[in-house]
């Protein structure tokens, strides 16, 4: 996947399992003492995206699509995960030496009936 250079953020519509993976990936190379990499501030509808990122040059992510008024327009198992370009690049840099090839993600995919060759 490529980050479009015309935009400062990317919004991904994901399920809870993918959210778990992306939150782990966002924190993967950071210590417990680092600033939070992922937040879930509340705002109605799309009003969140402007003020959610104070520094677009910082790897940062926001969990969204939690506004109860908007949930009716989304599938029940879908949330938004919005990232800055540095966070997108950080997530894309995860490789076979990261937790992605570990037992937890492999077991979860197997439990969900997702073949290891599926994306």
C-alpha cells in the first residue's frame, strides 16, 4: 500500500481484530514511556479529524467511527483507524521479524478461518 503524498492522513475502515493488530503495531517500536501512539478522542462524525493530530510529522493514530449517531451507517464490526504519514510508514516497515509472524496473530487468523495466504 502506498501513502498518497497529497494527503496528510489516511483513514482505514477495519474490524476489531485488525484494530488489535494495528494498535500493537503502532506501539511496537516504542517504550512504555513514549507518548501515546494511539488515541480515541470523541467528536461527532468527521469533526474529529482536523484537531485530532497536533503534529502531522509525528507517528500518530486515532481510533474513530465511534460516534453513536454515525454507527448506523457502518457495518457493526467496522471502526476507523486514521494514521499520519509517519505512522503509516512505521506500520508498513513491520517485517517478518516483528510480532506479525508470531503465534498470536497466526492463531487468531486460524480461529477466524482466514487462510495464511489471504491479506
